């Protein structure tokens, strides 16, 4: 399955796999700010990533909002600054799944984190959830992952 684009209530939903057949060109017809819900994205490969970056160049400095990013997407945004905007940070992550680990029992789980929990002041309670297995405090697998929420 390749990437699929659907629309509902002013939000564009991407689902499937962002790969060599991913076509972002229909998104260029959308009005800014563009709200992209990425919760249905299952995988991103290198050729799909290149298409995504090409879209970012064409989209320019118009506002883009990333919603409900799965880990496969939030990982890419964390390591590739161009996905936040080419000339300026015009793309903003509103919500994403972030991996956590409990060092007490080794349980790993992804938790939904929002930009309001990170900025302007980090919310320690929200950013260090309780482990559902042993009730100890969980920690971010990669603390740098929260950089995706920076304005």
C-alpha cells in the first residue's frame, strides 16, 4: 500500500507508506495553514522522504501543522530539519507519539505528547508518565526527540 490522501473537517489525512510512489503534489493546492494528520502513516522510506522534502521546498514558508505523528514520522522530523521548513520553521508539530521506557521493569511504550506539554514550559507530569506495568516513572528513550516541538 502506498500513501493515501483524504480530507475531513479542514484536516488532510495521510495514511499508508510514504515511499517511491508517494505523491505530495495534491497538497500544493491546499490553503495555508495546512493541517496534516499523519496518524495513519505506517512507514517512511528514503525515496518517500525525498518526495516529502521536495514538497516542503514547493510549499515554501507557508504554515504547516503536523498532527498525531506516529513514531516513524516523529523520528524523521527529529533528524531532518528540512521537514520543519526550508527557510524558516514554518512547519509545527502539534502532537506526536514519543517512545518511553521504564528502567524499573524495561517496559517500552509510545505516549502522545503535545506541543503545549513541552512549550513554553515543560510539564514534568505529562512528560514523565507512570509505567502502566509497575507504576514507576517512565523516561524518554531519546530526550532529544522533544526538539520536534520547538517553535
